[in-house]
C-alpha cells in the first residue's frame, strides 16, 4: 500500500483544538499571506529577497505537493472557528511543514502535526520518508525531525537531507 492506493481523508483530528484539513485549489489563496512572510521564506525556502510568493507560485507549489502526497492545511480552533495557520504534506519524497502565522510558533504545533502525519504514514504502510533539504541554519526544523528519529543521510554546504525508515 502507499499514497497512490489510499483515499486522503478530509479531516485528521490532531487534538481537540488542532486538525489537518484536506485543502483544494479554491482554498490555496489563504496561504498567500504566509508565503509573503520573510521569516517563513527564509527558513523554508532560503529566500531573503522579501518579495514572497505570488498566487501563481503557490498554486504551482501546492499542485506539485498534491501530486506527490497528501497536502493539508493546519487548522487551529480559535473562538469556536477553525482558522488555517499553516500547511503540511505527507509524502515519501518530502514532509514540508510551515506554521504560517507566527503567533502559533513555539507552541508545539509542528511536533503534534508531524507526529500525526507519521502515524498516518505507518497506517498506510509507507516505507520511508525523506526530507530532501533542511537548511543548516534552521535548527528548529532539524530538531523537530530528529526528535522523531530522522537521520541525516546526506549534506552539502547549505543543507542536510534526512530520512526516517518506517
């Protein structure tokens, strides 16, 4: 079994205030604000020019991620309403995650989301997950993935590749 053989769930509950929601192209505009944030771009994409992604670039990125795996918006229950705060993808080829709203940084949300995605990966019998590039300066991502047992399998002067055998 693998990602091509299973139906992506609409919602994955992480806990009572946090969930992953299968998002479609009509939802993708929400992410535009996240990918204009200089810190998000620096830590996730290594971009320092401050321009950010336009909607066309986000659409291309999300189309690619949807084609290689399961793309989700991370939603947090705020005042009895689910608010999108970031995105994550489950794929054997990559597991990108961003918390796009800085107000939610440092609250353990990334750890909860990765834990739930790894639980799903084992349930659908994925064999491994590779993180092709984490920038050397991104200690938070490095610490997050290594806390789940991801091991460095390759590196260059700017970034490291990590992998977890499931």
